[in-house]
């Protein structure tokens, strides 16, 4: 299979048909190129932008462009051997991208494998019938988080956009109860069986508690962040969930989305972003405001 892919890339770069004879570029070719560009842009905006891989992607694209131009110039000057070597190196780099961007490709496959993918991404309509219900959920979560922050009680709450039972089926206790501040505080009460794990919420229900989340594998994450924060970031990296964290040491409140953690010093701002999350008004990729705290997570 790799030989087939290799030959396709080699023939593409060595043919030079479109360069030597632009008239062969038809309207169908234009449509195909446009489709490829749109796919690349979607992948970049959804899985690369505002991540630690963004600079790497820019560097690779710059290098590929320079290598392609360089190989074309060598062939045009009839330095066939050097030109072919440059093309082989370029083909090898393109094939190696599958390995380099394995985490991003994994996120893409997880995203495509989510239930109701098409409906959620292309036919999503806002439902105002349960506005009062959502308002109550926001109020109860905010009150619980505010209290946990004040008394420095650790908490980890996962808010799922789409229910994913695989997150808590193997490890976790099913609850399936209405959301209330009292129940949240009871679950996270110190020394109780469920207080160390994560709570999973979907719509107006607490689905499970005591859930173990996958930890992020980001090597650049600061040592100051403990298991709860690493679990929140890890879960948000592989799903469309938003993860609320309350630090047991400092009482700080944070939300992790798309692998990026944002700290809140103002409970009002936290409530505003929670409203966006609950109402599905926050974009698939986090907004630029979330980037303001990114540097605090990284080692200098």
C-alpha cells in the first residue's frame, strides 16, 4: 500500500503536466482542488488551530513549498538526479505526516465516530422549549462550583454535548438523577467513595460519578497542575465535552475545552461561559478568549 501511495506522489510531482500545459487544467480540476482545499481548511480550523501543533504545521507547509519549488527548478535546469532526490524526500515527508499528526488524526476519527455527527454539525437547530430547564441547570452547577471554590473542595464535572456512555460504563457509578447543587456537593464531599472521580452531566441529568478520565499526554503542561486538571484536559482533547475543574489546593475554577484550560477569577464570567456551553452557543473550536490563559499552562 505504501508503495502505491509513494508512486502516486512521485508521478504527481514528476509529471509537471499542469505546469507545462496550463490548458489541461479544466473546470472539473478546479472543483477537485477546491474540495481538497476546503477539507484541509476544515481539518486545520477544527483540529490544528490554537493547538501546540499549529506552529509545526506552518513549518512543515513552508518546508514542503520550498522543497517543491526547489525540485521543480532543479528539473527545469536539467539537474535530474538532484531533482528526483528532492522529490523523493518530499514524498517521504508527506507520508510521515500520518505519524507526526497521529493525535490530531485520532481526534478527527473520534469526532467522526460520535453519534448524530451529521445532525449535530450540519442540521443543528436551537431549541427554546427547554430554556427554563437550562437556566436551572446553569444555576445549580454555578452554585455548587462557587461553594466548592470557597471551601477549597476539589471537583471535576464533565458536560457532554452528546451522551457517550463509553466514558463511564467501565469505571463509574451510574446515577441518572436531576441536577442539583446539593447532590453535586454531596458527591464531591471529602472521603466519600465518589469524590475523587469525575461527574458526567448531559442535558439536565447527572449520568454518573466516580468516573476515571484519560489524562492528557501533553509533555509541556506545567508540573503545577495535578490529576484533576490533567484529566479535564485529557477528556476535552478526545471528545466534544467541556470539563469544569475546582482545585482542591487553591479553590481556582477552570474549564477545559479542546485540550485548553481557562482559569476564572470571576464567577460571573464563569457563569456566562457555562451558559454558552449548556446552550451549545460556544463554537466547536474554542474562541480566542480561551487562549489568554494558555501560556500559564506551559513551562517557560
